[in-house]
C-alpha cells in the first residue's frame, strides 16, 4: 500500500499550541531519545548546532497519541523545536517542551555507614591536629626563651674575659639549637597544613552524605510532547525532530604546503573544520554539515537614530540629597536599559537547512581508484551562507575536545613575492598572492605553513569569499638578506629674519638575494607626514617617484603609498644585491619643537 505523507496542521514548524484537541483521552507513549531517537544530521554553526533526530513508531490503531520524548540536554533552545514526517496519514496537533522533576527516594543504608566512617575519621584527625599544635607551641616557647636569653647577653654591659667566653659558648649552642628547632617547626607546620586539608575534604564529604540522608534527590527530565492524531490503522509513522543546542561550535584551520621549485606557482591549501562539542549530547554515527552562518550576530540591522545639535548646557553638580532621592528611579531605569540592550542582542536569524544538504549520492561518491584520495566536503552556497557537507558519518562525543574533519584540499595558483620592513624587522617574509578560485568560502583561522614538507611557521588567514584575492604569509626566507643602515641626522637653523629649524635625515637599506632564482621584493620605510602647514617635509632621495629605473642587475620602482610610506618594488636577480637610499628634509619654526608619533 502506498503511504501518504503526514498532514502538518501549521506552516510554522516551531513549537505551537493548537486549541482543537481531540475529545478522547490520548494514549501516552514514552521514549528516550538516546535509545529510540538516533541522530541523523548535525549542522554546526560558530556558536551552536542544529540537531535532527529520527523517530519511527508503529501504530496498530487509529486515534490520538501523546508521544513523550525524554533525555534532552539542558543546553537545548526550547523555542527551536521543529517536527515533520512522512509515510502515514496523521496530523500533528501540538508540540510542546517542558521540564519535569521527579523525586526518587535513595537507599540511606550505604549513606549512613559512610557518614559514620567519615565522622570517625574527622574525630581522629582533630586529635592529631591538637597534638601537633601543642608540639608547635612548645617549639615556639623554646625559640622565644633562646631569643630572650640571647638579647640579655647582648645587652649585658659588664663584660670580662669569662663572660666573653661564656657568650661565645652560648652563641654556638644558640646556633645549633635554633637550627634544630627551626627544622622541627617547619616539619610541624607542614604536617598541620596537610592534616587541615584532609579535614576540610572530609567535612565536605560529610556534608554531602548528611544532605542525602535528610532529603530526597530530585531527578530532572527535559521532554517534548507531540500530540499526534493517526487516521489509519497499521500505520508506520516516521518523524524528524530538529532543534538547536548551545555550547558547541566549529572553527577553521589550515595547512599550507608550497614547494621551492622554480616552475612551481601553485599553493596547496588544506581546509579543516575543528568541531567542539560541550552540549551534553553525544553525536553518535551522524552526518555533519558545517555552516558559515553567524546566528550570534543577529539578523536585524541596527537603527540609526537622529543626531541633534544644540547649545552646550552648563554643568550642574547635584547635592547629596538629590542623589539619594533619585537612587531608586535611577536603578530601575538602568535595569530597563540593560534588559532592552540584551534583548536586541538575541539571535533573530532563521537557520533552515537546505533539503539537499545531505545528498546520498555525494556521500557514496568515490575518488579515482588509481590513487589514494582525500575525502572532502561538498559546498552548497545559499543566500547568505555556505554549508560544507562532510560525506561520511562520524561520532563526536561531548568531551569538549577538538575533532578535525577535512573540508577540502584547494590547489590555487599563486604569485610569490617578498615583503620586508627593515626598520622593524631585518627579515624578508615570503608572501603568496592568491585568488580563491574554489567553491568554498574561507573563514578566518590559524595556518600551519610547510615548505618542501618541512614545517616552517604559524600564520593567520582572514575571511575570504569566493573569487576574492588574498595574501598568505609563509614565513621568513633566510636566503634573502635585509640590512638597515644606521640613520644619520643633521640639525641646523637657517634664515635671516624668520629663523627655521632644519633636520636632514639620511639612511640606506641593502637587499641581497642569495637564492638561485630571481625574486620580487617589496620594501617599506617611513616618510614623515606633516600635520601642520608650518612643518614641511621635502623628499630628496629617491627622486624618480612612480618611475621604473633599470640597472644592470635589477629593476626598481618606488611610490608613496596611501599610508604615506615609501614602497619600493625590486626585481632582484639571483646572487645580486641592491641599495635603496632615502633622504628627506624637515623644516619648522625656530620657537617650536617637533615629535614623531605613529
């Protein structure tokens, strides 16, 4: 017999209350989600996850049934439940979420025995603590007596040869005795500290068992109730229950591998997803999808208020009487504003999963049989986000540990150049300028950089959209040397009538290429920017700004970039070097002083 789909009474798939309940008393069916509702799909966001569970139930008779599903985590968003299904003629009348508390009487025999044992241990510990405290008091009294006798001898003004000899003998005795007493004192203090810690632990256990003896334990059950009206006999109903849970997330991580071959212009970028689950739910044998959506940011743009301008009012300092009179109203207004601010930050986005996000054909798709492939995800781009579907089932327990899955391996054409800021760092940094020609959006995350299968350094990548150009910094190349020569400054005062200060600055940067191939390197240095019309900055060297200068061994072009810094582009041949001079003059009024701020 051909099965018919379930009839959903409302278009809204969240929790709803339907007043048209059947007149007959519904039959109650209780189930535990961990045993009878396995997880099918998990869509992980940056701060939460959407869980989809399947529930199958055979109904022999038609009528109204109350399905109670128990075992949900305390991190579940109770307003996010959504139920749908098929294969059977039935109607979902109501879906509700509630927390039920159940009293369970504990067996007090074991607790009473343990309580008495701990009481005996505490009694014995108190006796030991008292004995060690008495011994410590005796040691302190001996030390006080020795100190007092030593002070008496030191203050004795009548000294002769015999008294000096007695004093010397006493000092030897005093030193040896005091050393022994200090060692005993340290031992007793350490022992007392250990005994007090043991006693504190026992008292906590004693209070715990005492609480169990005096009260009943309350068991918490988080449940949803599905009120279902079945129209056919012998119906097999399949339901999908989806909901959001917090305390779980995923973030991006990358491995970048490049080779130093001359003809290689390709960067291998391995894209990983690091999933962390702290939701108190184990995701057993489920299919995963990682979403780039950010529900925590909210779905409504901020509203720009009107900006008013008015005369500044004089400051009024309220008296203490006015202050205390307005305390109550001020606190209520502050609480209202804070509550209103928090309500605006609540997530207001819809996170409906694409119905094709878990394509079975994509899950069963295999790579080329002739070589060992890497199982990667399938990217599906929506209106505002991208889903990465992992084409295999996996188990991720709620242990809070990072679990790595491979999203994809991207082979991107790159242009390799070097960046050097010799004033701040005497190293040349290799940079790969790349365009994201893949079908995957890249999220910000850490990078492990490998050069010729050797680990080089850690780096970072920002958010990169599809077809967007971006830079990857791949660490330091020791075969490119940057030397920043010392800065020479000369100061003088010029002018017959209007005296002005002159500061002449000159220095040089040397770049040397020790590699076997030609390189392109960008060098950056400061050119001061005047913030006052009376402070003038004149660039003396280089003179050919924006022009390409050809030399026998290199090609150099220089510009002043948007940050008012000098930017040299140097095409440096193998085993050659280049010198980049910088000279400028600063003049300002004689009676003033200048300072440099970045």
